[in-house]
């Protein structure tokens, strides 16, 4: 028998079947194998897992025993471990889903130092009983490393704070010589500083990767008829694809999922109000079946590593850019083209602002939240490259993405802009006149009527035809006015309040009134102009279950081989109770269908085919390929 190599390149090739490390992976892996601590900031889909999995394997082979992987996601441990076992890596998890017998067996594997990786939730890791077990491992030199996944959970500034993560500082105090690698896709300065301080990573090397996800196309559309817009987007560009659609409320999740189903799209709801069993069942179906659209609140998604999610849609505005980027980042982990699509309108701005205003948090926290919301609104309103703005938010300078294959909407179709400086002044002075004329406040609808000189019942009742601002904005369309008002709220010159969303000037409105603020706005899209107020009652198309396109161009025979491989994979996956992508990614199957390897050696050259999978499935695959 050959002695297993501890070289990272060999492990990458032999265990995972990949030919080269990506970006900073090689450096990180080297550093951690050498015993160093690391903080790894990489976008979702960047390849964080290998940054601790390869070191865990190398150190285990070097005699250092078990690596502990701390993950907040109990529900996903089964599949994560399944993926490792498929690759021939002896791994396991400990969580509340196990029977006492199973748990005991795994503990024995751990205490014997035979396990390579053990996944645990932080609350279990920090129990006195578990720490005592770790002490024993440590004394015998069998504690190889700690990987702390989703490390931003330790920070109150982040959006996924978990109390249990705070206890993890015990690891450094108790096992100072054991390397720790903390990983996250959330990178703003405040959260980063928090992670370092709370996990005592002051001496860790920090690895920051580019946050660009070149295969994701970002698009923001003006919300007119959100469901119809979503349906059209899915039907036109993603029929038969797996996707995630985020909504703010549970009710909207349920309604949207139902509505998509009625329109012939397989959709499932997911939110914290559903029974845990239902949630688990829906998550499993999303992971295991093809072409399911998950309609969810933000309760869904962390740790979901399904590689072929082809789109992420937002029917409501997320809280901030970090959340938006993390949610959209769940699309296209396999590097194949994917879409981040969001519908956004005036009501979103108003809602998000109100949620912050009405939250019980302290003023400092609210100010921070408002600042973050503003940054997101600026992104939504942008008429230049969205990618440049996203990356700039994460401190990264970049060129506009027009040259990308999957350029953002604004680069693909640069929107027309118009100078709204004068219109903005008119709107604000009209609100000022309302104030002088009876001191009442009004919402956007009435304001726009007055500006456009429309004589409505309300206008007559309030005698608003007599205002000097009546009709001064007739040249600006209603759709344009909505953009102006949205922008004024987004930029903080206007405030929307109360049950009726009445508009009020803020302290900074004066700058606009004095003409000191230049406003260049995007023209509302044709759709926004057309459909506002005139529901078109779109007809739901019937379900056409179309096969998903393979990630590589294949001829007809290639497509047949691809389909045969997928059918074979589905059987294996269901036998092993694992998602299909854990067996092989689509890209790997497509490469097989294209290259038609005719021997085990040729098959081993395909990306994603490691030694264990070759041994377990090689002959079968050659048979399916007819070789
Ligand atoms: P993250 O945890 O950062 O979101 P993952 O670790 O899940 O990302 O990796 C994303 C995808 O990229 C996975 O499907 C993984 O198999 C693949 N991947 C990661 N590193 C490499 C590599 N060096 N070569 C080929 N594929 C890779
Ligand atoms: Zn762009």
C-alpha cells in the first residue's frame, strides 16, 4: 500500500478530482497546514470549504487526528458529511438528529483519532462534556484544527448573530497550539473587526479574495406588478431551473409560492412559521429534486451549497448590501451563468425605513442600519454599472462589467437618464406649500396629482388648485414622479410617515430647494410607464417541463449521454439518500458526455472525479457511456 500523500496538490487532485486551486486557496491551505491561524473572506461560491478540508486531510495524514468544523447549520450537516464520504474522506457530524447509539459510535471514532473531520454546532462544542473529550484528544496530539464556518455569526453587526458563537473564544484559550481557520462571506469592516476580536484572531493571517462573482448577472427592475414580473422572468429565462425567491413576510411567501404553482412553476414555501418537519421536507426537495423554486424569507439559505441554483429573485428589498450579496451569492456556485433579479419600488423604501424607525434598537444601531439601507437604495437606483457599485461597497475598485459575458443590466442596456433637479425642487416646494396651506401632510398619490394639475375630488376638497405649485409638474409623467419621490426618500430629503405614508420634508430638504443638489435619474422603464395602475391580468402559461440545458454545448448524441448520466446519478443519489450534486456536479457529467472517456484513466482526467469516486462509479459510468 502506498503511504497517503500530505501534499495539498495531490490531495486536491486525488480526493476532489480538481486540477488546480482557485485564487487564494493554495496559500490559505499551505498556511493552515503549517499550523497558522487564518481568517478567510471569500464570496459565496468562492470555494471556502476546500480551505479547511484539504488542511484537515493533510494534517490527519500527518498524524494529527481530527479536525472540528463548527457550523451553525445542523440541518445541512448530513449532506456536507455525505459529500465528504462520497469523496472517501472519513467524516461525521454530531447533532441532535442522531440516536444515542449513533452518537456514541461517532464519539468513539473521534476519540480514536480515526475521523478526519467532525461537524458540530457551537452549542455542543462548548459543553463541558465535549470540551473534556477535546482535552483528551489534545493531550494525545489528536486535535488537528478548528474550522469556524459562517464566522460572521459571532458579530452583532452581522445579520446572523448567534449567541453560541461567542463561546468559541474558549478554543484559543484552551488549545492555543491548534490552528484555527475562520471563514465567512460577509466582509464589511465592522463585522471583520468583530470576528477578529471575539474569536481572538489577532495573530491570524487575513485572506481577502475578490468579491466579484463574474458568472452572476445583476438586474433590478421597477416594481409594477411584482408577481407577473417574476413569472415572466422565470418563464422567459429560467423555465425548469432551480431558483430562490426572497420575500419579506411569511404571508407573502405562502401566497407567492401558491401563485407560482398555479402558474405552472414548481414552487415550495419556506419560512420560520412552518412546522420544522415541513421546512426540512421542503429543503430536502429543493436540494434533491431538479427545477424547484424555493420561495422563502431570509430564514432560508445559509449554508445551502446546492451548486446549480440558476437564479435568486427578490420581491422585496433586503435589509442592506451584505444581505443582498449573500442571498444573491447562492446563485451559480458552480460557476455557470446565473441571475440575481430584484423588483423594487417606492413602497420598499418606505417599508424598510419604517422598520428601522420602529425597531426597539438604540439610536446608534438605527443610524448604522439607515446608512446601510441608503447604500442599498443607491445601488437599486443606480444607472451605471451595478457590479462596480457592489464591489466598491466591499472596498474593491473595478471596471464596469460591460465586457463580461454576464454583464449587469445597466451595462447590457444603459438606461436613459434625465435631469430631475428641477422636478425635485418642485416636489419639495409643493410639500412646503401643503404645510403652509393648512399644515396637513399627504401621500405620494395626492402630491403627484397636484404637481400634474389633476383636479380630483380630494384636490377640490382641499382647494389645492389654488396652490402656486398646482400643475407645475405636468411635463413630468406619473412614473417619473414616482422615481423622483423614491429617490428623495432614498437620499433622506423626504420622510414618509404613519399609516398613510404621508410625506414630510427633512432638515436637509433645504439643500434641494436651494438647487444645491443635482439629480440625474434613470428614466422609468417602458414597463413601469405602461403598467402602473393598468393591471394587465396576465394569463398564466401552462407548465412546460423543459429539460435544463447542460453547462457545456453538446450535440444531440452528447445530450443523450448527458441525460443517461443524469438518470444514473439520480438512482445513486436516491440510494445514498443524498442530493444528486453530491455524487457529481452537472458540469462533471457534461464533461463526461462531451469527452466520452473510454477508460478508467481517461475518466480520471475529468474535473470532479477523484480516486474514490472513480473506484466506486468508474465502471458504471463507462457502461452508461456505452464504452
Ligand atoms: P463557498 O463555501 O465559498 O460558498 P464552496 O466551498 O461550496 O464555496 O465551493 C463552491 C463550488 O466550487 C463547489 O462546488 C466546489 O466543489 C467548487 N470548487 C471549489 N474549489 C475548487 C477548485 N479549486 N477547483 C474546482 N472546483 C472548485
Ligand atoms: Zn455592469
